[in-house]
C-alpha cells in the first residue's frame, strides 16, 4: 500500500490535506460527457482512493454533466469528516457536450445548487471559478462581477471557500481584493510551465496551486528524458512526472485522474519517490526543448 503522507500536507480551505489527491474528471464518459462505460469500476476507484488516504477530491457538476458528482455521492456519502471536495463552476454543457460560458450571477447560483444537490451537501468546501474568457488558457479580463456574486453566495453559507481556475496573476490579485482565495487551479506540468512565477508568488502567500492535467491530460507526457529517469529509478514516467511536481514547490497539490484502480495505485505511489538533483536537472531541461 502506498503512503501518500510521505508527500506531506498543505492547507486547503479549512483543512490540511495530503498533497496527492484525486481528480474525478475521467470518471465521466468519453469527452467528459455522459456516463462511464463501467459505473461499478468508477465507484471502485473513488472508494479505493479514500481507502488509500486521499482527502482531496476534485470534481465539477459540468463533468458529465452531473455524472461525476452523482458517482461521488453514491460511492462515498456520508462523507468522511476529513474529506475536502473541490468543485468548479462558470461553465455549462449543451446537448452535444460543448463547453459554454455560464458566469452570470443567476447561472453561478444555479451551478452551486446543482453541485449541492448532486453531491448531497449543505455547503460546498471549495468552489473554483473557472474563467472562460479563453477556454484554451488564461486570458486577461476583469472577474469582478462573477467573484462578487460568489462572495455573496459565500456570505449566505452555501460556499465555504472560493478558488480560481484558468486565470492570470493579475486576475488573482484582483480577486484577492474582493474575497480570500483558497487555491488556484491552472494547467501546469513538466512541459507546460508558464505559471512558474505564479507558483512562487502563491507559495509566498500560503495559497495552494493545483495543476490540472499534471500528466498531460488528453495528450499524455512523452519525453526521452522522462522515460530515462523513470527507467533509472524503477518507476513509471507518470510517477516521475508526479514526483517532479511534488518537489517543484511545497504549495503544489496534485489531482491526477484515472478511471482505473491499478493506475490510481501507481499515481499515489509516487508520493514515496524522491528525485535526485541530477534527475531534477534532466527533467527541468524538458521544458526548454
């Protein structure tokens, strides 16, 4: 059994959570749309994650839509007291599965209620606002209106903490003038390292950074250097990619996703790896190629 506590913990919302968590996006059907091919396997992954010590699950009601939240509720409700569930709003799906902007005050409130209903909760631990100015990556633009709406929902007790997703540092700074920010979730991995300065700034402020697609997402990471380091230490390339992220900064919280119990075990076992300085230098060079 892996010991994910070897990776340490970091504060997220009200709790210190193990730095290795679980992302539920892959539990939905192809294209993150519709039900899973094997619902029993999806439930088994969620239960095994918690059994192995995961206290941080990332989800959204627009995964499916509704699918991952309903699976989480079926698998884990009533929830362990230490479990932190983080969800996202600011987007919706149409009948064909397209990802559409949904950031008006009314849409955000409806999304919060959808998450509460499908997760079976009275209040959401952490809600990340997903910025959709550019669906493909962070783009500048004011977030004052949606964050003001979220601050009101927080004041009503429907949300405990608010985070951000797909944002720039300028938007983080703007958000902090409106309400406390619990975390930032952007794309980041060995290859995509545009947020290096943001990670360091957030670490200085005690704010967790949660990379999505830590293993490359729909295009899994592939690199001769990554494969070479993995072979040297008897690990998989994905385990090395996770270990590199854990050593990159103490405020990084990881949510690698999978629909397989075997892959879940492999991902969590990366908590036990410690990369040498030589290995880190080889891996750091990947971003420059």
